[in-house]
C-alpha cells in the first residue's frame, strides 16, 4: 500500500494532498468550502483528470451541505449554480464535467425528497465515485500491464499515478501493476515543463513504489529513442474524442511523433470517464491556456526577462493514428478507434 492519497472525504470535509508543495513538503489541506475546491483545481493543488473529477464531486457535495434552505426548489436551483461554478475551474479535463453531471443527476432523481436526504445522497455519491475510481484504475492497470515486458525501458510524461487519480493510477498504474506482477524494468521520466509534474511528482511516486527510474529533460527523449534506449511510451489523457484523438499534457504530441518515427509503441491509458463521445475528433477539444508566468518563472522566481512574452498551452492533441492502443478498464482498444471503442460508448 502507498501511504498517501490524493483526496478523500473525512467527516464532512475534503482532505487533499497539496501537490504544489511536493516533493519538498507533504501537506494535506482540510477543505469545508467548495470555493476552496475550485481554487485547488485551478492552482493544481489537485490535478490529473480522474482526481479532478473526484474533487469536483466532493466540492459539489460540500456546496450542497452548506446550503441553508429546506425548500427543495430553492435548494436545487442553488445546487445547479454551485455545479456551474465548479465546472468553470478548468476546461480540458472532461472528468470534471462528467462528475458534475453525475452529481446533478442524483439531485434531479430526488427532487421530491427532503433536502437533508438529498444532501446525504450527494455525499454518498461523491464517496462512491472515489471507490469506483480505485476499482476502475486497478482493472485498467491489469489490462495494460501486458504491454510492459521484462527489461523494458518505459518512457512516461507528466504524472499519472495515484496522485493524478482517486487511487492507484492510470498510465503509472499500468507500470505499478507490471512491477507488482514481478516484471523488472526501468522508467524514463520526462521532467514535464513548465510545472515539472514528472520531476516533482512521478519521481516521488516511483520512489515510494521502489521502481527504478531516471529523470530526463523533456528534450532528451528524441536522443534516447534514436539510441535505441526506449522500448515503450505510455502516458495518460485529459480528454479523448470519439475517434481516439487524445488531449494530454503539452509535449505528448511530440512524443507520439517521435515514437512513430522510431517504431516505438505509444500507448494511452485512461478510464472511460475521460472519453468524450460527443466530440467526433480532437479539433473540438478545448485546450487550456494557463498563466504565462508558469513559463517565465519557477517557484515564484523569474527566469526570463521581465518583458518576455510566453505562450503557456497546458495540453496538446495527439491524432489517433499515432496511438498504438488506448488502455481502459474494459480492455485495450486498437485502431480504428471509432469501431473498437464503440462497444464501450457511454
């Protein structure tokens, strides 16, 4: 067992590990106001598409508990407003909207019930989502671990472990499951600029798991592939369109192009809650643009000239034809994704 969790529900408050401080400090935030959940999502105190979904659900539950009305109509109107506020926290990770839609369905199914009862059902639903996330990730990891062989040198990008989910992990969960199955291999960890989720978070998690890793600058991946020192690329996703086009942390598309050029398998690992089947292709996925100061500075210190302009795209979209397979809790989908994913369409 890993002695930490990204988020949990504890006596009508949300307890989450502040990922902005890792690995220097392990600090848990105890949150009772849904506005603080919104801030935590915006500022990346909690991040990773599945974890954002769980946080959104728990934030909605906190908001519901705080509503001081016993009138069902007023309660449901105000609860819908809370969900809209949380939905505006970040635009790309579809799990955020999926979780809030699910919470609103629970509320709508009990419009005739007393407000106190609806509140408890919403709290229970948020806790259920956390439990389901753990189960989903473990199923995904077991399906995916077959792609990792003994002695492989696996390259990953950003962070996709237990920190990025309710528990266990997606792409890093696949790595973890392969290790737990007795396979021995090593991991190349991209630093993942500009916020260094690989350098700060993935290395921290792999260290706790006892899996050997080597941290590399993002720009070193091409040379390692050219030297024949990468056997597999596996990473996560924040939104996947119906045709398999995948939005993930900026730099993913570059790795996909490099992997195709060098004949290296390139896998995406994500639960079905990360799929947006309302979108036909990746051109319809909104890509978040974050504060340029994340690029021009580091840990609050300027590293570029004060007048420097910067573009901070948080994600890119990888075309489906560059993806060898998409690992889900139902199995591994292969091209063409429009047909292989169809049986799992929600």
